[in-house]
DNA sequence: CTGAAAGCGCTAACAG
DNA sequence: CTGTTAGCGCTTTCAG
């Protein structure tokens, strides 16, 4: 890495380092003539500023951290696209940090991010996360944080979420209307905001439609797919077998298909299914999957916009402290009549 | 970002800055006693080294760049997982840069990465990329590059690929054996290594089985899904309609399903299909999709290992200049009898 | 309008 | 074993 430095430009033009620096930053105290000389040489020599030098000096990195559980997930990969497009426009880079749904990892990552590597953080917590202490610690180091999708109540950060309660309500209602009598809910950890809220929406719907809630119909999954598959099979083998299922996150959908396949239960005849999911291929599954499709790209975009305002120390309207972008129910065959 | 600096530690312990620095880096020239005092204070004050300062000083960032077309793709998201797991172990961070299959973006990104932000680059080229000049330019700045999956012949970098020709051959052969007479190939751009090689394998299989090649059965797609869908429909509407299809990349699979759906062609009765794809849900599609499944995670891992050796200036065995990890054909219903 | 000088936090000679 | 010093490349007072 032999760089062209400002010093080299200065020597070449018989100017001082500081003049070059100012010219490059288009300072008003430099004459147009010198500016253009500098700019031209810089272009000719293909000068590229050393990001570490300016970060060290200026105390900002123009990096933002994206802390998420996983990339191999449609929701998160779409959200990344939304974030990346937004921050790139302002000259920021995305550093993606994967927690793999592990709280210890998440803590370690946030701790590490206290070192100034990033100017701000966009984050969706792991399913194991129950406290926001590590996030608050980061914020206390003056690293602004915006949470999206999987948020935490005890963190005083801006949040971008979807209407989990309402859309889960709608999903459940949809199953009820299609004749389900015993609807199960499969979530991730209980303290995960999205899972809890989606459970709430489910419960509300059942209650309002006069269905009784049964703890036997509520399954809480882990990050381990094998255990989850076993648990789902167990759920589907109980005496009071569910005839409808709402799953809270994308990666549970395939497990339900598998479980039903192994138990020779057919979807939707025996079990109707609707999943929170951003799978592009939902329509091509067998049967096609009714989804609650989240505005993943938009959520990423919005969260990034808020973070950028924060980084600009522009005011964030109080309405932006909690933004809700609605999901939509896309009805397909997994919840239909099955004729 | 008010940091605890080495200076602060020095002041606190009445030691010099350099002693602290050496103690923290476990230098042999520091007494065990001082070391432990330093380490303890550092722990107590939660000292975190400023990465920019050491990058500026040491001319290395401990960042590696991952330059890929897209994250919302099973192959790439799995590869990211493999890369990230590997480099993290050695204390490196991943900076993911998305080209969105756009050559101009790719050029801009590589140019930008010449500024020292990353110590090395792992890369899979865009479908528009025809020349490796921009990559060579980066390498000339002494930024080591390892290409994976989508490689470029004219770049003298280590490459990690899968056995594209052979596995495409196998896929095509599989269709032939299952009775297909007119097999089409849908690729991305012609100069994309994986697409070209997979085309080659397809052609070899046809030729060896005495089938004639027809340019009408070879479709080259673009990054635009709408146009691709139209083109695929056209392919399937010609007089000599294909009764088998091999697609070269994952994102083409759903389009074939859609096209067949819209034309009321059934898979596999009318058209048998096998796709290069890492979709976890391939088995759940309707019909389940026969895939050539690439060793995405392993390829990422291997590419990262090679890059790490390069960064350590360890010798890279000549055998490692071109690593091939085989894909495997997973037969499912889309290429079967369709009973 | 231009330049000199200081310093961001850290590391590495080099002395002592 | 510890300290002094210089400097990575850049920005920013402050003087001229």
C-alpha cells in the first residue's frame, strides 16, 4: 500500500500540506486557482485520502455497524440492502456484524464497537437477548444506535418496527375465518420483541373471537433447528392437534413443512399455515405459503435515515423515535381451503 | 466517543506510554509485574485500543473486504458466513461491499478499497464484468485478492471455485437420462466464468450424448428479472419447445417456475428442471427442485483461509492458486418422472 | 490567501 | 526493564 499522500501533492506543487488539505476539502480560504491546480494533480495522481488518518484526526470513521443475527435470512438481507443503499449515498460504509443469535457474541461485538470503529449502529437483537445493558453501554460512549425489527423496550434508542401485533392479529383472524378451531403459535424466545408482540396479536385474535387460549398451542423455539423440528412434531402430535399455525419468524416455516411432511399431515387440509416471512419464493412452495410480508427494505432504509440524522446531529422528531411500517398479509394456498 | 487511551493508563500508573503499549502487546521486554499491573488497570478501566490509530501507524487495518454482487442470495449469504467465521478467528473484520451486478459499482468499490481501508479482498465478480483491470489495479497497490466462485481468467489471483463444468455436465446428463430430448440452458452473462463453464458442461453432455446443440436453446439473462421472465417465456413458447432446462444461477429458478406457471406447462411433466442453487427450501418447492448445490460455506471459508495466509505473508502453495470444491447434484421432483 | 505547528492514539527504534 | 522521541496522514488552529 504505497499511497499518494497529501504531502506528496504538496511537494509536487510547492505548496504546504495544509493548503492542499484545505483545497481538497474545498475550503473558502483557498483561491480558485490553487484549488483547481490541486484538484487536477490529485486526480492525475489518483490521490485517495487515507481513511484512518482522517478518522484518527477527526474522531469519526464514516462507518456504520449493522449488528444482526444472521445474513442468510430474507428479512435481514433485504434490510441490509435498504441500509446499505441509504448510507452509501452519504459516503458511509457498512460493517456487518453477525451475532448468530448468540447473546455472548452480541455483547462482544457491541463492546468492540465502542472503540470508535463505527460512528453509529443499526441493530436487531438476538433471540437470546433479554437486557439492553450492552446497548446502553454503547450509547453512553456516544455511539448512536437505532434498533430495527427486533427491538428492546429498555433501550432509549429510536426504533423502527412493523405492526407486529396488528399483523399477527390479522394472520390469526384469517385462519379463524378459514375455519381453524385450534390455532397454534410458534415463536422464538419469549423476550424477543417481535415474537412477544406477534404472540400478543395471536392471543388477542383468539380471545376476541371467543377461542380459548391453550399453553399447549404455544411453542417457543430455540436457535437449534433440530430441536425445533422435534418440538413442532410434538406440537402436531398432541391429542388436541392444531389445525392452524402462525409462525413468528421465517426460518420456522420450512420446519413446519417438514414436520407436516413427516407426520403425513397435509397443508392446508389438516393444518393451515401462515408465516411471518420475506421469502421471495413463498409463492412457489408446495403448497404456496401465506405470509405476513414485512417491509424489510423500507425498515432498513428508514432506520438508516434516522441514524444518519443522528450522526449529523440533526434533530430527530419525537415521532421518529418509534416508527412503524405496516406489514401485509399475502394470502396463498397454505391457509386456504385446499380444494 | 471519549476513549480511555494508553496515555491515560500511563498517567495513572506513572509509566511511559511506550511501556504501556508494550505491556499490552505482551512484549518480552516488560517485566511480568508491570505487565500485570497494566493489564489489570486496562481491564478495570475497560481500555479499548483505537483501531484507527494502530491502522494508521501499522499500515494495516485488520479489515477484509468482501465484494459480491448481492447479499439476498443463498450462495452469497452462506459464503459470507464461511468467510466471516474464518477471518473473525484471526481478529479480522468483514466489510461487505455490494456491487448489485453493476460493473461501474464494482470499479468504484475496488478503487475506493485502494485507500487502505482493507488489508485484503475476497471477491466474486458481477455478471457485467469482462475485464479484470480494476482488480489488477488493486493488487498492484499490494492489496491481496482472492476470487471465489465467479472468477476471472485474466486476474493473477488465487481462485476458489466449484467444478462448474463437471457438475453442469452431470446435471444435463441427468436430464438426458430422464428422457429429455431438447434441453435448454439459461445462464447469466456469457463472460461470467461460472455461467460460461456451466454452459460448457451442458454442451459437452449434449454433444457426447449425440444431441445437437441449438442456439435457440441457450438463453443469456440480464440482471433484470422482468426481462428475464419474458425471455424465459419466449424460450418456452418456441416451436421446438425445450423439455428440460438447466439454469446457471439461483435467482433464475423462480423465474422458470413462474414462466411455466403462466404458460400452463407443468414441471416435470412438460419441462424438467435442474438449477444451480443453494436454496435451503429447494425441497419444499412445488415441485421440489433438483439442484446442483454448491459448497458455498466451504468456498467462503477456503477463500478466506488463503487470504489470511497471504496477509500473513505465508507461502501459498501453488496448488492453492486454484482450488476446486465439488458441488453435488441433489435429485428432487422437478427433474423426475412426474407421476 | 498560504504556511507552520500541533496533535489525534498508537508503535517502534533507540537510548538509557 | 523502562523512557524518549519520532512519526503514520490528516485537519485545524493560529500566524503571517
